[in-house]
C-alpha cells in the first residue's frame, strides 16, 4: 500500500488544490532568512501591498498551514492583509538554533514581521499556534492589536496530557500528535472532528502520514518537550493587555471545554475577553464549520468598524 501511495499521492494532489486556494486568494509563497541567517521562515503573504488591516494566522501541530487555514484564507482575504507562516519545522521553515519553545516560535514570527515592515497586526492561532499567539501578545502589546485563541489551552497543566493519553490508551503525547501508524492517525482524526469520517482506508492514512507527518519528526518531538506552558500542574500565564477572542469547539476532546471557561477568567480583563463556543464541532472548528467561525472572527476583529 505504501508503494502505491508513493506512485500516486492523494494527499499531494489535494495539497496542490490547497495551494491554488491560497494563490487565488491573492497570496504568494515566499521565504525569508531572519536572525543572521540562522532561521528561515516560509510564509504566504499578499502579492501586492494593501491598506487592509494585517492578520497573522498561526497553525496548530500536525500538517502545514495549507491544510488548516484554507477556509479562512478564502473568506478573510477580502478584508484583511493575511500573513500565514509555516511555524518552524513545519512546512519549509527551519532553524539551526537549538531552541524549541513556543516563545522561540513567537520571537521568530515577530522578527519576520519586523523585517517585512508589518508594525501593527492582529494574530490568530489554533491549538499549538494559540500558544505562539499568546506569547506574541504577551511580549509585544504595542505591536499586537487583537488576539484570537482558537482551541488552545494555554492554561493547560501537565496532568491534562496524562488524562488525554489514558483516554486514548497511548503512552506518549507524540504518539497522538505525531502519529506514525494508520491506527494512531485514525485516533487523532477521531479526536479532532465532531463528525468523524465514515471510513478511512489504511492506504489513505499511510499516504497522509508519509506526506504530512514524517518530515522533521524528531524536531517536532523536541517542540513538544520544549513548551514552556503546561510543564507542571500549576497555571503559569499572565493577563494580556489586548482584546482577546476565545473560540472553542463544544466537543473538543484535545482541550476540554472547561479549559476554555477557565482561560476566559485568566487571560485578561473580563471586559476585553470574549468567548464563543461552537456547537457540533471538536478541536478544529475553523474546518468543521468555517462559515460560522469566520463570521465570529470577522465580527471581533472589525468591531471598531475598520
């Protein structure tokens, strides 16, 4: 089955369509070296300069952002100047640095935007990308205008991973978030989606594993170990100064909904923090119900009438 997958890859074919979705939305693929050529960031950005408000989209763990933000790029590009980077060790972004924390990811994206001349912007991150978005907001309140945290428990505790692994009967968090077998990938998809696909044949799952999860696996495991958040059973986050939108799938099985309610009380002044719970979605509401997700995000970001 793997041999057949290497001859014709449905995942590669679909990724070609995703690239077209990005390019047809006015974005182009670019690569830029930052930090004295130690780090290289691949990103999508507008073909031409615009006066639209800048919005940064930060992916979750797993596939590159093509697979996670397609519906948002197609919908939001008409009102926002979108910048969609590959986080380091995802897609084509790499580094020679030994740093592996989400803080390093945030600093790298900040340097990229500074080099591009993007001085003020809003940022939206899903799952792991929400950790990065939180750190960007914490470090640069003068640059980051508004923050969208989607399905991202930046207030997680170490025991949360233990409970999740016990639920899915796996020993290590990388076996779930970086699956290496069709069975593990099937488990991950089942957790991420409220309406699970009726049938996922092994040949398709093996194709996805080969195309999306095999590259930079060791470095991605190090990223999981390098997280500064969730390292013990206490919450270590400070309130943000910006307006914050929390968007969560009601049936999220990676980060349970109770974490969202707790985060709302911790992440900032209650007058500046808004929360939206999306029915019939799990860990990927931006994919499961993009029309509603995009409407919620658009209303939050454009609330001042800009």
